[in-house]
C-alpha cells in the first residue's frame, strides 16, 4: 500500500532543497465543472460533464430549474474538503418520497457532525483521537475499539491479506523516512535504515478480537488509515442522506466519490479522470455513475527529484522503498467507496501487471494507466469497468 503524506504547506515546500514537484490545483478543461478535487496526485473532475454549447436551450432551462431546486453544501474535514450535491425527490419513481424537507444549514450541521465523529476516531493529527491513543497503547494489551474504528481496521487487514501485503496501514514510518511525511528528510534511508524500519512495519503484528471488538499489537506499530478513512466517510454520509429519503446526490470527501441514483430527468452522474501527464491537463476517461463509489490514486504529481532521480510517494511495503514501476494512475469503482479507496491504493503499489491480474481475479471495476520513460500512456481496463466508461 501507499500511504499518502498530507499536503505540506507552501512555506515548507519552499524550504526543501530538492526540486519538489508541486501538485497543481487547477483543471483547465473545456467542461463545466461542479467540483474539482485533488486526490493523492490524481485529479477527479466531479462534473456534469456537459461540453459547452452542446445542450439545447430547452435543456439549459431544465438544468437551471434543477439547479435551483438542489442543495449544495461543502466544508472541511480530515485535512481536506468535502462537497455534497443533493437533488429533490420530486422526479423519483418512489411516490412516497418527499421533496427536500431539510434546509442546507441543518443538513450541513448533520454532515459536519458525522465527519467530526469519524475524524475524532481516525485522525493521526489529533493527539486525543481514538487512533492516536491506539498508536500510543502498550504492546500486548487488547484495546477496545469503537465500531467505526474496528470496522475500518478490520477491512484494512482483510485487504492486506488479499493484496499480498501491498495494502498495509502500518507503512507510515517508511513513508516518513523517504520524505513524504510531515518532516523534511536530509538523508535518504540506506540499507541499515531500511532494516531498522522493517521492525516498525508489518500489518501482521495487528490482531483483532471479533468477540471482544478489541485490537492487540504484537509489536510496536503505528496505524495510519489515510488510504481508506475518507472512503469510509463517504459511505457514512451516503447512509445519512438515504436516511432523509434522498435518492439523487453526489458525495465527495477528499476526492473519494459516491454517486447515488440518477440526476433529474434520468441524467447520469458523470466524472472525468485526468490523464496522468506531468505538464499537461486533459481528460483521459469519462465515467458514468449510478449508485456506485469511485476512487483514484496516482503519484505523477506527488514526487520529488534528487540527483536526477525521481522518487515516488508510493511506498512498496515489501521493500519499504518508493516503487519504480511505470504504473502512475489507478481508478476503482465499487459498491463501497471505502473499498474503492483502499483498492486504488493497493493496485497502484502493485504495478500494472500484478495489479491488473488481481483486479481481474477479484472482479474489480478498475482502470490502470502506465506512463513509459518517453511519456507515452498505456491503459488497462478490467471487464467490470467497461459499462461505466463514457464515449467522450
């Protein structure tokens, strides 16, 4: 797995002696974008994806009416942002569904409360979070966990086994050692340092007791859920919105997305996956979504160069070093945004050949994109993703 270091401040980046390639925050497409989010080096443009000038005036008029009736809320959480768009249920086939019965401010308060609860459990930056307390807990003690934290760690460990260890929530010390953590690194880790790191990394030292709902560390480990927690947060918000009988909405937290149902008049939710190019901006693929989660992971804008060599932020848990393969972008769709989030991370660490084989074996809807030394792109698709691909 790759754990992605939180975005460094601009001031800190300026202090780095090496040429750290910054991730841009603009998307120069000719599409009307409703949301733009940077996610682990990949841009997902959560969009209506209507090319300017291609809709009739009647369609524009209907779109305008729909937008006036929709609710849009946004805010900050987990060191990133969230965006939600909800359409009323007046056009839904469920006759018992009510129109918007909750105001934007009340809905935002409910959403923020849900996100704050998740952050209080899973943040590595809050010293009093449940996860931080777990990371400081003594080895050998079975520490009781809340249901949310237990469920996310349990899902993480299961995926670690399925992915042959390429997803590992304990790889944080190696991420830090290679300069992708909160601190600058003067000297890159050598063989001796990597041996030392091996004693600090390995999900096998984490053991869950299902009956007691507790966790035991068999050796000192630091758990970081940044590669799965945002997807989990999306899933929780989906349940919240369904509880209000909403059946048409888009939820995005830090780039992880769930698209529920259809937009008014039977229109499909659509997002764009950016082509993994270092110095260019264009769309690689358009995805058509209906009641599905999607997450992307990539490292083509999150790396640094030292002595002429580029170092990826994607860490291979087996070598504890940045990956050196050519896979630079992975997008996964799933019936759980949490799992789409985690799978995208795992497949990116594996590389195209291993990742594609496992994605096919597990029946995943996945798009993998390689970039060779000449900058040429080559994409691989599983059969399960083809129904979601648009024709743009």
